């Protein structure tokens, strides 16, 4: 028996909305492939721009699905497969191309393979895990790919081995069990906290970006420690 791809009422309006949402998903996948082709041709900056566009379309398909009321298990699986292509494969290929000539081929290959493997694990775990409206369990693949793409675009002035180490840390952060705040929680931070990186970007955009990324990565272990101490306090009180 065939399972309908779009649950619920199958009107023409809902079908059009469903097609639009999945068109965004396929656009993200196509841009991921384009990023790979561009990286193979040495057009690394353009490839990084394609990755950022992938991030935009990845966020758009989910937002439209919720707004139009056409979320479905099929759409969730499509999104996961597109994410693996764009963020689990295209992103490490672009990073590998950007590292060429700065580090050994083996080191770059291992770091980028870690990104691909950890992205696959992260996406599979997300599909089968209960959802938490407050935190991500590990850094999401979309955010990791965005960080990698921006890093390639701005060209951080650090040695190659530092870049490789940063790629590896980002890969392991994806499969960690540390809680990372979602965007909905971040936008509720005090305005002065948002003002600091804006001013910093005007002074030194590269340094500010590196500090923001490092701060977000460190926030996961800190939140984990706080929750663990809170649980221990409750256990002792009981």
C-alpha cells in the first residue's frame, strides 16, 4: 500500500505549498553539488558562497513547511538527505580544497573525513531522537557548515595545523552530547551582548568571528556542567 507523501487534506493549494517547500530542499542539495564542482575547479570562494546559500535554503524549507502546515515525514527525510549532501559532503570538500598547499594531504583528508562521518552520525541521531525546543544535542550540521564556509571566505590568518585542529574540534562537537542553545534562545539575550560582536566586527571581523565561534563551542560544556551540578544538588536534597 502506497503511503501518501503529504498527510492530511490533499488540495491543490496544499500540494503547491508542499512542492515549494521541497523545491527549497532540492535547491540546497543542488547548491551543495555545485559547491563540490567549484571546489574541484579551484573556485573556492564561490564554492563557500554556495555553502552559505545552502544554509539559507535549509532554513527556508523548514520555516515554510511550518508556516504552510505541510510538514511531513517525507519532508524530514528529504531535508536530512540534502543536509548530508550539502553539509556532510560538500562542506568538507570545500574545506579540503582550501587547505591544499598549507598542510599535508593526509592531515586535511583525515580532518575532512571526520566532518563527513560526524555529520552522518549527527543527522542519523537527530532523526531518531526526541526533540528539545531549547537546546541542540551537539552542534547542528547546518551551523558547522556555516562556520566552515565563513572561515574559508574570510581566510583566518592562522597556521594550517590550527585550521585542521579547528575542523576536527568542530566535527567532534557535532556528535557530542553537550547542549547548545538554539537561535530562538540566542535572540533573547540582552541587547548589549549582541552589541559587543557588532562593534568587534567593525574593529577586526576575523578575530571577532573566531571569538564568537569559540564562545559558542565552549558554551556547550559549560551548560552541561551547570545541568550536572543542578542534578547532583537535587539528588542530595532528596
